[in-house]
C-alpha cells in the first residue's frame, strides 16, 4: 500500500470539517465550507461582471484573513433553529397585537401620543428596510458560508422589524384614524429630524467593499440606531407615555439586535486574531463613519421633546453614543491568547 493510499484510507466522512475524532455538530455540518466561489471566485472569465464585482469588493477588500472558517456564530444558528426560535418570538408578539385588538388599549392612548407615533415612529420602516438590504449584501459578499448565514438571518430579522412597525401603524390607523401609513413616506423623505438618518443609510447602501459594509452596518450604524429605535423611542419614551405594549413588542425585536452585535463582535475578534492589522482597518472605517451615525442620532432625538410626556433628549443622546462606543471598544479589543 502506497503512502497516498494509506492517507486516503484514513479519511473519514467529515474529514473536510477538520474536527478530529469529534463528531461535528449540526451547526458545523450545515454551515461550513459551502461556498465554491472563494477563494477561487466563480468559474467565470475575469471579464464577467459578477466575477469582477466580487474581485473588486471582496477579494480586493482591505479586510482579509487566512482562515475565515475560524468564525462560528456564537448562537450556532441553523436554518431550522432560526425558524424555531423566531416562531416562538412571533407567537409572543402576535399575542401582544391580538390583545391590543381585543381590548380598548388603543382607545386609551393619548391623542397626542398617537399623532407622535404617526409622524415619528411609523416612518422607521424605511430606514430599517435599508438595514435589511445592507445585511443581505454583507451576507451575499461574505467569503465563507457561516458569515453568509449570519448576514441572511440578520436580514430576515430586519424584515420582521419592518413588518411589525408597519402592522402597528396600520393597527393604530384602523382604530383611531388619521394615521394613514402611506403618509409616513413624506415624513421620512422631508421631516428634518430624519434627514441625517436618511443620509447615513443612503451612503451606507453604496459602501460596496464587503469589509466596509460589514463594519459600517454592524459596528457603527446598528449599535446607534437599534438603541435609538428599540430601547429609547419604542422603549423608554413609549413607556413614559403609557404605551407599554410598544415597549414589549420592541423588547422582542431588540433580542434580534443583541444577537447581531454578538456575532459581529465574534467575527471582528476572529479577523483580528487571524490578521492583527485588521484592527487598524476596522478602526479606520469606524472613525470615518461614526460622526455620521452620531449626527443621525443627535438630529432625530430632538423629536423626544415633542412627545406628550417628554424625555430629556440630551440624556437619550448620551446613553446611545456611550453604549455604542463601548460596543466598538469590545469588538476591536486585542484578542487574548
């Protein structure tokens, strides 16, 4: 028997996954090494537009690593697991919305608060749609399937948030009137508090380098805007104005955002441990984009002073920016060991 034959004989069913004698987990089996187009790109000519796009914005990205497969989603999310998890969450949110319909909940909300929600809450489905598209792009351009999966599941989470914002707006309009969701597009396009948010999202949509797109979205924009929407607007401000149901709905939606931060920190950790100069690459993108995210928060929080029961806008701004800054520090910390 030749050496080659002996080597081939030792190969096991899951040898490609390099788990040694350990049986791979279900997550490893269905999430690992599924891309055929990295690092060799597609089986297309170099002049093909698809190949050229990936070569320019992925293979030529400043963000590089020797082994992207070292990344693993901390939640070990699979397609089946994702659907089971989100089904349970949606059951809870469906129950909240059904309780609103079956009770006099909306009748008891102050008219001024309903008007406030119509102007400054319902239009959030537009920027969240931008976050959904960027998440899908990050997943599409990712070099390995584990990152692609995380990006795809994150995109689905954002779609969930869009649907819930739209449903709640339509629900209010059906019960109270004067809150036609179609009007909210004008608030998004023309309302002064939204303009810095709109510029931020529109600029991020044309950050085509996949490393920059990931950094801008998950290390800069979402740590700011998720807190602004889920925790402060639909959380603290809603509860202060007696709208505890909106707070509970976004508590569920914020669980998605917490996972987005978790897997993003892990990906940054893996990238820096693999190639230490990646810390500087991440930092450069963060430094470039953070002022825009801060400006977006600062512009929008002015509406907190328009609520029937106000919450100090300066305090909201300080909480969001301080927490987002801590997120970046944690993500870009030098890995130990």
